[in-house]
C-alpha cells in the first residue's frame, strides 16, 4: 500500500521520492535505525542511506505537529538558516525531504553525542580541554556572525561531539538572521537556556552579544560542572541573571585566568562584552601552552587532561 512503511527483515525503510524535471521519479531509500532520542518536536533516529551506507542523524517531525503556523515557521527558519551554513564546527546539514506523514532532516551523525553527556560523565573538564573546545566554538561563532546569523540557544545540549571529540554547534531552531548591519531582534520564542539579560529585559532588542553571553555561561559550566545561575526554578534563575548574581564555589580550584575570562564575558551590558577576537586574546588561552615534553599521538581534537604532563 503506498505510504505504508516498507520493511524487509523487520527494518523500516523510508523512501524519498524526487521528481526530476524530465518527469522521472528518483527514489532514495533510507533504513531507519536506532532511536537517538527526542529533540523538540522531533523524534531522532539513525538513518542509513541504502545506496552508500552513510549513516545520518535524522530528525523526524510529524506533519500533524506542524498545523500551528508558529511551529511551521520555526521549522522552515531552522532549515533555511542551518542549510546555508557550512563550517567544520557547525553540524553538517545533509538534506531534508517530506512524505505524506513527516518532514525529515538529515544531519551529521555525532557519535559522542553532546556536551551534556560528556559533562554528566566527567563532572567537569580541565582548563586545557575547555581552552580547546572554546577555540572551536569561537571559530564557528565567528563564521555564523559573519553570515549575520545569531544562534540564540547555545547550551551544552546543542554542542555535539564527533568521534574525534570535535565540537559541532547544532539545533538552529531559535536562530535568526539579521537583515542588515545594526538590525536588532526583539522577540524570542521557546525557553532558551543560558538566556542573556537583555533578552529578559526586552527593552533595547538583542544582537550577536547574546551568543557571547551564552559562551561565557558554557565556559563556566564546563569548568565548574553546573551553570552559574542555575536554581530550582526558572524565575529565580532569571532574577539572578538580571542581577548578575553568580560566584565560583570555594571547593573547586579554578585559575585566576579562568575567573577573569568568565567575568569579562558575563557582563550585563552587551556593549561591555568582549568580541570573539578579544576573547581569543585573553590570557586564559595562554595557560599551559608551553611545549610539553611529549603528547600522546591520540587522534582526539582535545585530549583528556590526564594526557598532559602537569605543567608545574
Ligand atoms: C538529530 C538531533 C540532534 C542533532 O541535531 N544532531 C546533530 C545529532 C547528531 N548525532 C547524534 C547522536 C549520535 C549518536 C547519538 N546521538 N544526536 C544528535 N541529536 C540528538 C538526537 C536526540 C537529541 C539530540
């Protein structure tokens, strides 16, 4: 029966029907594999393209959830923005298509999942690892901002890691593209984590600086193990953000360079925050950069801290 999921040996086959200009129909088959989890409105699975066995991370969004125009516009905006970005530290956007029931988005598979899972396992990361991941994130943010795109929802769960432990920024569901230089956005939907104070104030609009703020929150979270303004309820968290109330716990040893970097970024006034280039020039990125006697020949982009000789 047309439209019913095909299955051979119990595998679910998803078919994409591409109609070509000459009227022919091109059929591309995918095998729907392991369930990866839920992401917003999407159910996520491994998708293996039958013809070349390449495996993607697929988001499957039921069209029935897209009746409200807002959800529809959000999805179209996510696709339009994400597919326009190609960068080593941005999740690869492979393809999207639809059938009678669903919309499918095929993305780069990131086998080591996200920074959420990494931090859950490791509790907190060593400064040298945070240095390494931050340089990768800044490289992606410079590219995004140069293309007038603001992500607006940078959080650990949107920082994916491939098998070489390279960071890939994903989930452009709350991203926006500025129309012209100086353009400012006023509305934001959804409940983005690590939200910048100017978005909460909602007075003067917001721009690229909201991503810089989120980067500061991410750096603090990776070093300490939990976000700086986290409380048990959202309203208290928002109050702490607006009052810039955060501190470094005594029991966790963090260098003065780390504290100074976070403090320079987490400024209430967006104009006071450093640019991405100014962040890269901070002394934090010079810790432990003396040439070690030897480093393991691991293929990881950011080798775990125990691989480094203690830099005393
Ligand atoms: C497809 C949605 C989202 C995502 O955007 N990417 C890029 C991704 C890549 N690999 C993975 C992945 C590979 C192996 C496990 N997860 N997961 C991704 N996710 C997860 C799926 C469930 C919640 C967010």
